[in-house]
């Protein structure tokens, strides 16, 4: 282990990914603990990336991707030992990091889309589109169509659309139905 810490000191100028991934392989090979070696080493890999200035590591949890491919993880460790080359293991970890980064981007896009759909203008556009396809509808039917939006929010949006004269409301309270205001010909 002492040699590993010396190696870390000697490689401070090396690319942070190469350094962290190589450390991972070397430390796992040393097997310093009775249990939890992989977990501890993956945590240390993450820390080395952060200390190396790779702030993206804050957002990219490659641990999850590595563990989803546990068999391949162990296989590339064995392959690197057999070939006496870090390349298979380094490529595997780089791939896991890239997959994790892509998953973060995908999840971020999904969250943004969900947030946009919750904005008033986007909701109102969706409501008017629904109104064009549904001649008469109630707030309850709209709520079934847009289940992620609280009913009270939809009711406020409907009231706003009525006030803007884009929808026509008829009936009282629970019996109220909405229709889209037809454009009059001039």
C-alpha cells in the first residue's frame, strides 16, 4: 500500500481519468481489505477525479453502471492481469463513465421536459389542444387527460382561458363543461 501512495504522489500530473482508473486497478489488485475493496476503491477513484479537477464527477455516478456490469468488471480485471496491460480495464471504466454521463444527460432532459409541461403557458396550450379535439369536457376529464397536474391548477388554468375568451364555460360548479370558442368569420 505504501508503494501505491508513492505512485499517487508521482503521478499527480497524469490525466485525472487515467490516474484514477489505473489507481482503481492497482488498488483492487492489492486487495488491502478483508471486505469492501471494490467499493472503497471506486470511492477513491471518484475522489481522485474530483481532486484532479474533474467536476463532472460530481454529477456522474459511474459506480452504478459498473455494478450493473459486475461480471464484465471482474472479467476485465482478469483480462488486464492476463495481458499484463491496463487497457481492457481502462477502456471498461471509461465506457462506464461515458454511459453514466449519458444517463445523467437523458435524466436531465426528462426533468426539463416535465418542468416545461408544468409551466402555465405550456399547460394552457395543451388544454386548448385538448379542447379542439374534445367538443365538450369537464375539469375532471381534463384532470384524467393531464394526471401529473393537480386538479386545482387545471381549474385555475381553465378559468384563465375562459377569462381570455379562448374557452367557453357553461354550467355551475361540478356540472361545468368547457368548449373551445370557435373563431367567428368576418
